[in-house]
């Protein structure tokens, strides 16, 4: 470790860690190697190197409205009309 290396600590479910460790062992990688590779990929790609499928704010609002029955039923024709009318 050099003077410029940082230490990162993270909490992870024990079972997930053990399963990941088994997979990494077959690849000849340590958990630290995998984390280091993950960070290098973030820097290289300027983004998380895999898709994250979390809903955006509008989707969350729509899901909440649906749960609270605040949405009015609509048709495909109404949706197309709303697109045309802005």
C-alpha cells in the first residue's frame, strides 16, 4: 500500500459476501481486487459500469398515485392525444 492509497469499509450481507468471494476465488481475484476493478471502471466509463434499474421521481410518484387510487383510467388514444396536444 502506498501513501496515497485509501482504505474503504463497507457493510454487506454476510451470505452475499461469501457467495461473491467463492466466485471471485474461481477467477483468482480477492474482494479487494473486485472493489478496485469496480472503482477503476467507474472512473474509466464515468458511470456505474452496469445498468441500475431504479425508478425515477416521476415513476415513483405514479406508483404512489396508483397505490392511493389517485390515477384516472385512460386509453391508448387518450395518451396519444395528450402527446399531440402537449
